[in-house]
């Protein structure tokens, strides 16, 4: 029982990390503005999504012989790859990046193109 409590508290601490806290009012406000039970639906959706993904990775990973070390390496390669795509120029990524992502300022011409 105590290990379940520790796991729950670890999850709460993870969710309350500094990079998530500024987003909470926006996300919860959006959920609340859509319906009075919106925050509950948001919480339920997150629980279902994370639980099902965790179970899928655990069962399929175990079935095909993935070790935690290999899974960490795959995740690291994916993060590096996605970071490289975000940092690459718009020609390399194949899409037109927003001026903020490109690192340039937004001009009046950019504003007219986006509408």
C-alpha cells in the first residue's frame, strides 16, 4: 500500500513541475469554459491516455523483448531527431515555420500572409 502512495505522490510532483505550472490555468480555464465538468473530463482523458500508453508499451515491449535501457535509447533518439527538425530551416523541414520558430521578427507582410 505504501508503494502505491509513493507512486501517486511521485506522479503529483511530476505534474507540478515548473514547466507545467504556467500552463495549468490556460488548460484548466479552457476545459472549464467548454463545460462545467471540463476539468474532470480533462483529468480522466489524461489518466486514460497515459495508462493505456504505458500498458501498451509495457506489454508490447515485453513481448518483443524491449529492455528499459533500449527503450530509453529509442526515446533519446526520437527526442534528438524531433529537436533537430524543429531547429532546422523551413526548407529542410518541408514546412513554412512561424517567424517565432524561425527566430525572426514578425513583419506586417507575415501577418497578412497568415490570414
